[in-house]
C-alpha cells in the first residue's frame, strides 16, 4: 500500500490552540495501539501525525504484524526517525478462558509467571525478526490488564518502559494511591499505576497514558474537549500521554484530523517519543 500525498497542516478548517492557551509546562506523548495489518486507516493515521510533526509510539501485536505493514512502518521510520517508534502490545491480544470464552486481554492472574514470560519473549522475538532489529523498548499489556508477574516478565524480556493507564479522575487516583500504599501491582487484573517511577516488581520504568481519546471501538473525547482533559491530567503528571487506536477513525478521518490539530496546538515541539521518557 503506497503512502498517499502528504496532508497539509490545519486541514478541515481546524486551527491550533492559541499561544495564550498553550500548556507547555511539561511534555506529551502519543500511543497508537493494535498495529497488525497495513490498512488505509493506519496509513492515514501515520501520515497525519507525521505531517503535524507529532511523534507516535506504535504498539504492535506481534502475532498479527504482517510483512507488508512492517515494511511500511520501517520505511516511514527511516524517513522520520524522530517521529516513529515501536512497542510490543502483548503477543496475540486475546486469551481463551476455561470453558472456551475468548477475551481481548492476555495477561493477569489467569496465567502463570512462566506462561506470561514465554509469550512476551516470543512476541519480542517476532518483532525483532519482522522489524529487522529496530529497537523495541516499550511494553503495553492489552487492555491494560496485568499483574506483578506481567511486569516482571516484561522487564526480564528486556523492555525498559512499561505503559498502561494512569487516569486522572478522582476515583482512579484514589484506587492507585491505596494500592501503592500496600504494595499492590493490580486489583483483579486491573493495574495499579506507578506512573513516572520505576515499578516495584522489577527494574522497569512506568510511563502510562492519562487520556484515552477512544476506547478501541469509538471516540471517547470530542476534539473541543481535549484541552480540558489535558489541563486535568497536567495536574497529576508532567508527561501527559494520549492513547488512540487508528482503526477507530477509518470512517472518522475529519475527527482524527481535528484531534491531531488540537494536539499540535499544544506545541508539537513538546511531544516526545514514549520510549525516550525512560531514565538514562
């Protein structure tokens, strides 16, 4: 699939945030999850964010990554190494539970530490092979579901950054705080955030998203509401992360363009690659 013509800045009539509303007291990062096939939606997403000079960490499902998609992403990374990085998003992004029910999560208390490590290691091997040795130092557990064994396995496999969720709502922050106070990694598979610090289970740094722009099925935040979400997240974090899934915007390209323009209006120079936020 050949890339289309570059997108012009501020298309669809959208304007960036004004300088008076710019919130540049910290940095931002973007994660695009569920990379596998090379689709029109993925190509549009990649080219849009490249045109806005916004770096993106593409979280790849190793067992679903096609050769065509890998070649495309590597080509874009060669052309724009400052704007493209890769992360590992599980192995298959699915799990068969006892009784045959399939779920989209992949890690957590249903699986042993050895099973989780073997899957993460296999996924890392597949990415190394298909991405021709391109660096992959970020691990994102599917659906942000994990336990202490998942974190330890990601570190043991060689990852430097663990990325899940650190939502800024009062209830989320309360649960995270209570969990940290007693040393929990998760509660029923739902992660306890240690965002901005080395995880207690292993030597791996956590840098998680604060804003879910979509939920993997539909858009969660209107472009005009993005600034308020950023202000709230900024109170908790000096590095605010956005999570998107390119597939959600296959028929919502105008909305995605507005979202990218709003992000660029925050100050494209303040966006960094997720992996670069790990301590040296």
